């Protein structure tokens, strides 16, 4: 079905003309206004610490995020036996407890640039950006008061993975919005779209942008998979398959968006078949990894997501992909109310993107048995697991529900509304969705033509409004 949609979308790809760049960046607006908004300047902004890093240092992330009911990995046979009344455990092993601790105990480094004065930051989607160029933009953004840049982990090839936190000092109560991009190598647009959205918001200097910044904290990992993005963008020949498809996995063949130790890891419920697309060995897409959470990028993202969702109780996560002007919403394994809330966010955001457009983003619903057919867990599966009250089980090696006495893998609770015990949500009101940017396969890859199409889509589909509208949406659901 997806292929049909992409093919259809490819036919209708005309997009309106790009506005002139210089209409967006007024060097006399922006920073000065933001400082006025923030007066007095946050006295805690020093070179070593930020309120976030100080707070993180006080939290025992492992204790906070695990069930406390098991402390050692179960054998495959033990897991099979526990799951046998409900289905089977099929696929790769869960996450070893020592690796889980490594992920959760990783100490973020402060990479904020305090030395330079902020200046307007221009992001041009039609331009080719190497990862170092993206990092330079993140550094530039971190010069703004209230913006911090954190080094949250290191990729397999040794690139730093960065998170930006936009938390402009304000006396108003804030909502936290979490944004992630470019977890799939060939889906290069998310990183640049997110950086452009942030750059425009920070330098707009309008009454509306100030209100957004005063009421919303943004936590953003623009590029979740720096090695893969760099490979597809600048070593395209090597990372193109014989059928012309670009690489989605990390350069060593793990699909990061199947690698998270969330509730759905490797379980096949009774009556379900294992889906055919789960690869059994490293390849360009769909291999969930040698075990859950094995990729260093996954580990970095796990702590990032756990902090902002599990600890800071963010109710909004939007993950930027690039697979054909679509959107996915919610988790079929969650409660009807949880699904309805995700749908509400998705409908709202799609109404923003689709306004005035003949070529519309389409909502694609997951099939009902999704998540219990042997797949690994996605980034949003993991985040939803945390928000919906699941904890990591050292015994199983993935997230489970727990009632204080026992652990229940998702197989045992296939319909959360009918659970035999009370599931306590960690984040009541949590909503997640994905954007799948781009009309058709001509929007994949990194040629100039592709980048130009994406740049047009940024404006034609109002991505410059996303941060504003998601902030307003949060205000409405407070
Ligand atoms: Zn994707």
C-alpha cells in the first residue's frame, strides 16, 4: 500500500515557488527581542552546567526506569516459557542489562557555545550540508540565550550525536515538545527541516514567536543517525541497492528504528504471523540489530527520550521521516484513549500542512496486530512504552508492564483497555506521530534536484508553521 501511495504521490509533485530567503531573516530582529523577553538573563547559564544537566545529575536513571522486579537476564528458554500462553518470542534477544545501564548512565556533555554573540542563522534546504555543517548550525543556534547544545552520545563511526534544548527563560509554565529527525539514513530531510524550523523561530522576533518561546520548551535531536545520513548524502553509490533503493539502516546494517527495547520487541502473539519484512541479518533496512538497543545511536536516544518523556513528562513527540507525504499516528497496542489523543495531534498537524494544498499528506493507520508480529521497536514505540507506564525489565531485556509483583510483556496485555491489572500511565495525555516528508521517490537521495523539491515542500506544506502550531496545540490541551 505504501508503494502505491508513493507512486501516486510521485505523479503529483508540483510545488509552489520558493519565497526569497531574505524575506525570512531580518538581521535586526530576533536576538535582541528575545533577550528583552528573557530579562533578567538566566543567572544559571554557565559554561559547565545548565538546569537540565544539574537535574539529570540527581536522578538514578536505572532505578527510575526499571521494574525493580528482575535483576538478571532470563535465558531464551525462560522467556519462551513465560510467554508461551500468549504467543512466542521470535527474533533477536533483548537488551543485556549491562548495556541498558551503560545507556542510562551516560553523562551528557555541555557543547553549548557561550563564547560568541548570537546572529541570525540561515538554513537553506536546497544546500548540501555535511554532518559537520549541521553541527555548525547547532553550535550557532546554541549561542542564543536559552538554547543549550548537549553531546548525548557517539555514533558507531565516532560522530557526536547532539540534542538541542530550547528553553528560553520565562515566568510562564512551559510545555515540552520533543522532536527527532533523520533516524533513517536516506531520510535526510528531517535534520534540515528541524534546524530550519528552530532557526526561524529563534530569529523571528515577532510577538507570536516570543509567545511560543515563553510557553514551550523544545528538546530536539535533529539527526539521530549521523553516519547513515552522511553515507547516503556523500557516498551515495556505495549506499544504493541494486534496485535503486537507498540505505535506511546504519552503515553497519542495523535499522535504528527497529532497535529500541520497547514493549513490542520480538513478540508474536497467538494467531499472528511473523511479518516478512523483519530482516534476519544486517542489511540496508529492517534488521533490528543483534539484540535490542545494541546500536550506540539507540542508546543515546533512549536516555534522551527517557529524560524528556519519562522524567520531564513531555506529552508531545513528533518524529520526522521521509517516505511519501504520509503520517502515522499512535500505537494499536495502546488504549483507545491513547490512540485517540495521538490521532487528535496528527489531525491537527496535518490540517496545518495540508492547508490550501491540492496534494495532501495522508494519514496511514497501522494494522491492528502491529507490534505483536515479531518486529523490533521503533523510536516512537519506545517513547510510547515509557509514556504509557512500561518499565525496562532486566529479565526480558525490553520494556514490560508491571504491577509491583510481576512483569508482563506486551504479549500478555495485547489490549491495554482490558488489562487484568491497573496500568498507571507515566505521562497522561501523551501523544506521538510521525511526519513522512516528501512526495515520491524523487524526494529521496541528496541530489540538487531532490534538495530543491524538499525546499519547496518546506514552504508549500507550511513546515515553517509546525513549531508555532504544535506550541498552540499544547496550550489548548493544558
Ligand atoms: Zn523512516
